[in-house]
C-alpha cells in the first residue's frame, strides 16, 4: 500500500468504517510508516479539536423572544 | 488529555433523554425549549450561513426554522433524532432562501484539493513528509489554543465540506443523519468529510509551525 492510498482510508478508519481487510492493510502500512502514522495522529487531533468548537451563545433576550413564540403557540 | 470515548450506554441514555425532552416540549415546558434553543441555535446559524448570502438572511432562516419546530413538535414522530429533524427543516428553508436570493453558488466545495498536505509523488509516496506535532498538541494548554482557532478553520472551509464537518465532528450527528439532513449520498458525505478534515489538519499544521 502506498502512502497516498493509506491517507485516503484514514477518515473512515477514524470513524471505524473500514472493512476488516482494509483495516488490516492500513494497520500493516502504519506499522512501517512513521509519516503516515504521524499524519493519522494529526487527523485524530483535528477531529477532537473540532469536537471542542463552540460558537457564540445567544443573548438571554434572544432566547426569551423565541420562548415567547413557543408560549404563544402552546396557548393558541 | 484529549481522548474522548463514546460507549454504547451513552447511546441508550441519549435516546431516553430525547424521549423525555420531546414530552417536555409537547407539554409546553419553556425551560426545555430554551435549552433546545441554546444548544442548537449557534450551529443552525453557522449552517444557514453557508447557503445564503448574508448574516441577516441566515438569521431569518433560523427564526423561520424555530417557527417550524414550534408548530411541528406535536407531529414529530421521533423516527430521526430531534437534532436531525431540526437541522433538516433548517437546510430546507436555507436552500429555498438561497434560491430566492438567486445567489450564484459557484465553488460550493468542489474546490481543487490536490495541493493539500504536501502532496504525493507519482508513486504515491510523500513528497514532503508531515511536520511532527501531534504529540505536542496533547498538551492541555496547546489543545485549548487550537480549539479556539478551530472555529476560524471551520469557517474557512468550502461550504459543502463545512456543512458535513460541522454536523459530523462539531455537532456529533451520525453519518446517516448527516446524509438525511443535507440530502447527500453516503459516498459524497465521506469524501467531503475527509477533505474537510484534511484541510483542518493543514490549518492546524500551519498553526503549530508558527508556535
């Protein structure tokens, strides 16, 4: 397996979606390739970092406005 | 440390939580609705923004979506998760709004990704091997700094890739749910996710290089 092919499998590998055959091939390649192993570790970090992204929260006022819509609908 | 595991019991607990939440919403529990708003609004805005030209229109789309949620919660059958259902309403409204705006969507994420990651030679081997930084990123302080920048990296992605990465890796929806929300095939979703993650990795590499 060449490195380009290994990298192409890495996202599915991280998600646990590779067939057992492809998993074995990739892991065999990784065992002998420090570059691809490093790249995989970096992709894993990327996914974890993305999981920690948080966006600006809504102001209390904006939340209250929406709750008011909810309240009116429930009452009607 | 950065490690995070999802165990099977999390899924069962989450399903039970969802049933309880839906019941609370149907009975008019305002605190439950406020929590739903707080937990989803930021991602909804991000997602809408990728389909329409302006922040103002994105906010209208989100507002419109909440109306749809409020009106539809009684009829929601729970076949998909609440989040999936909600995001699907949003995407439908955002697409309609985008069409109404007659926005020319050229590069929606099929940008050329061939120059990413140093590239490979004709034989498929690395031209330039990746910098070594993954272990350094496990330091707690570095991890926090990277997470702060990750929002920008997400925003810089081509829209098609950003939508998938946002829903999968930021919001944690399953791949099946993401396909349902965005109306794309599994194969398409996997390619977009891989490209998006690769671009984020490239951005993190540049970030770590500059340290």
